[in-house]
């Protein structure tokens, strides 16, 4: 049965269509039927968006959902609920599940489960190599036929350059983007935080910036050689930004993303052996953080992702060298971007929304991140002035390992629609 909804009086920001102003949106048959300054139509449901920012549902192309295999950390259900709570309506799930998402059957399990749940949209990424061991390529064609939107061994960087070259050629043949986790393991040498003054003071093994940058250079050179399309994920150093910019100017098909923790925090967060600040890649220096912000401003970094990495309390409450790496971020990403970028006048709200909607959608070639007429009615409404403290509001994720715990942020999702159906009303999942 058709259901109609009118979203009225809201400030619509839709970078895909260059919209930025007070408009109304008519939803019918689960799609966007009309966007105009005023819509005089009777509908079954109306949402008064006065004082709110209305955007395409946010898109996060780097999420760890842990299911199957580690449901103690996160499930597809809890992860997608967390996404909705943060205003995110589409996620790309990384393949480092247990077993690894390296086959048609593993891809189909995730898609089937997400369809049963009818929460946020889930798009699986397939592994680059079998079991993500960096030895033998997966069947990209088979996995693409089942629904993958990218290939990656995220969490592992393929150290065999010949295999990586063949993987790029194979991905190019099947029009798949390769998401690159860039790290030279021989240089990181099992480090646990950024190499620098703080790691020296704490007596912890450091990971030098060049471990990321040399791998970025390798990926860029191979992409230029093969003509493949690559996306470099969670970049964290000044050198990486500079390298990517250089190759973008040369016309190479390379895009990049970073995460909220890399434009808002530094290695200083690790003081006191704070394991919640143990990241992969690690939090870097202030100089690197400033360079990441500049990369966002110039467009070298076109997308913001979370690298949402839920862990159990036991895994984080270990000595720093043994503690798990990563932070949850689905429910804080928009607020961190709004607080540290928009409110500090580093980027405009329009630019922030662009980097969290249409730009990541284009990276993985999915029809999301837009309020175009005829598009799926995935819509998020935000109160950008709502102040809240991380940890004081119950989160939907199973992972309690949020590096922003205790911090005051601004901005929260008030209403969220997926396919025209309200999934979040007044900040609560329904």
C-alpha cells in the first residue's frame, strides 16, 4: 500500500543536487516524489522539520559489523540500529568477519540478514584474498554477482606487490573499486601507537608515519600502472594527504577518506595508557591532524567514514600493548564532524554533508546520498545545535569502546527514514 509523507519547514541540504535552503519533500511509494519550496498536497503523515537540517540519509563505507563469528562484539542488527541512531541509512560492511567474507555464500548471508531486519541498508565488501591472507585472490566476479560493492583486505595490507597488481587488474575488469588499507608491516613492526614523543614517554613501541605513506605510494603507483580505481581508507598522516593530492592532479582514479578521530584527536589521547585511544592506524601528531583537516577542506579527502570497530570491554581493558585497536563511531560521526569541523568553521555544513552522503556513495557506486526525485526516500533530520555528552545517552552498538566517551558534542539525528519508512522518531528507534 502506498504511503505518503510530507517533510515541511526544514532546511534541506542536498549536495548531489546543490540544494541548500528551506524546502519541503514529498515521499510517496517509498521514493522521493517532489522537492520544492512549498508542496500543497494532503498526505497521510507529515513531519514538521522547523529548526532542523534535512539531508540525504548518511552513507558510511567503512563499518565492521562482526557478524558472522563475533556476535559478542556486534551483530548486524545492533550495528544497523547504531547506524540509524547516528543518522546513517547505508553502510558498507568490511569483510573481516569469521569466517572472512570471501565467497558468494558469505556475501548472501549478510544481505539476507539485513533484508530480514529492515533497518539501514547494508552493502557488503568482499575480501581481496582468500581468508584475507594475502596469498590467493578471491573470485571477484562471483561475489559481485551476489552483491558486493568493493573489494578489500581491510585490516591487512597485501604485502605481495605482484599479487596486488593482479588484484587491481581483476577489480578493474569487473568495475569494482579497491579499498586500500595502507601499511607496510615491516615498518610498523607490531607498534601500538604513533611513533613520537608520546610513545617514547610511555615506553610503547611506535608506528612511524612512513609505514602508512610508503604503502600509499605503492598503491598509487600500481593504480597508475594498471588504470584501476582505488580508494585509500582512513588516512592519518600529512604525507599521505600530499601523496594522494599529487596523484589526483596526475589524473589517477584515486579517492580517499578519513575518520572523525583523525581530524579531531591526536596521540596525546594515549596519555595514561588510555586503551580507548588505541587506533589502527594510530592517532597521529597535531601536525598530521591539521593536514587531515586541510585535506578535507581542499577535497583531496572526499569522504568521511567511521571505521566503526566494536570490541568487548575485556578486549579493551588490557595492558596497552595487548588491547584491541579501534573505536565505535556510527553514533558519533555526524556530531564529531559538526562539532570539530563546522562549529570551528573549518568546513561548511554543506561540505560536511557532501562528504557523508553523495561522495562516499560515488566511491562504491551505489544510488544513495541524494534527495533526487525518484531516489529511495532515505532521509535524515538533524538538530545541529543539540548538545549532548557521549556516554550519557544509551548507545545502540554493543561496543562500549568509544574514544569520545565523556566529551561534549553538538548535533544529533532527530528523525530518520529508510525507503520512506520512519525508523527514528524524536531520536528513538521505532
